[in-house]
């Protein structure tokens, strides 16, 4: 639908409409997307303080790996949790994971999401894991 023009300008380009919209946004600015964030330095310092991997339990070592994967990928937490070793494939350039089930933002008719972890990130994770 095309709106009529005002003073030969489209409605969204009229100075009074633009001024009104700015006033509305300034009156009640949008809230930030996240109310809390965490500091990466604090997390990595904590991981360093855990000690040698040989002294960690399997639960602690797994937690350390998950945090490092979360830091080096842009996946949602639910997608990281859905990684299944049965659906991985090794390549010279890294490892790929195909998610075995639908995710929150999956579109029907499109293949399931494929996540690729490049080798250099895996080497970074391994270096941090060996601290």
C-alpha cells in the first residue's frame, strides 16, 4: 500500500514525521537486548586457575571444553548442547558438526544446520585446555 504524499514528500521523509519519530524514540528508548553480560577475562582466568588437565575430573574438563567452544563460536547455547559426536566429520581444515534435530531458528525445507570448527580454533582450544 502506498501512502499519499505530504508537501510532495513521502510520509516517512517528511521533516515533521521524522521529528515526531525521533521524539518517540527519545521519550522511551529501546531496552538493551541483554540485561547481563560476562567478562571473558574473568572466565579465562578461572579456567587457568583450575590447574593441569591431568588433575581435573571428566566433568571439569568437559566444562572447560564447552566454555572454550562457546567462546570461539557464534552458536547459540542450545546448538552447542545439540552437538553429537555421532554427527561429526573430520577434515584436514577442521571438524564439522551437523545438528541431528531441528533448532529454534530452523526453517522447514532447508537442510539442518552445519557448524564447522576450523583447525586453528581447535588448536587454540587445545592450547588453552593444556594450561
